């Protein structure tokens, strides 16, 4: 029998913050400074003169909780996902 995997439940404050960022900005990039895909996405958005907001979550104390919140929204724990 296989093991059931479940995502950690995001804490309420991180979930609220992610929701606020999504609602306050036309485009939000939840990024990590070490992610080459995030860097490329930001370059493309800049080249297109897009109005976007970036949050480098690996520089935030609650990075893991933010990833939990993003996983609950997208089904993926990585920052390279779409909402």
C-alpha cells in the first residue's frame, strides 16, 4: 500500500499575506534569488515593461510558510508555478 502524501497546512498569516499580494498587484513574482527560472521571468517582465511586484522569499524569515501557502494555491511547492 502506498503512503499518502499531504502538504503542510499553511499558517494563516502567510496565507493572508500571499492573498494580499496577489490582489494588490497585477503580476506578482514570488522568487528566490538563486532560481534561474525566476531570474528569466523577471527579465522577460522587465523587457515587456510589465507592472509587477517581486518578493524574494528566500530572504524572508517565513520563506517555508510562504511556500506552504503557495503550495496550497498552486499544488506546487516551488516558486516556478502559475496561479
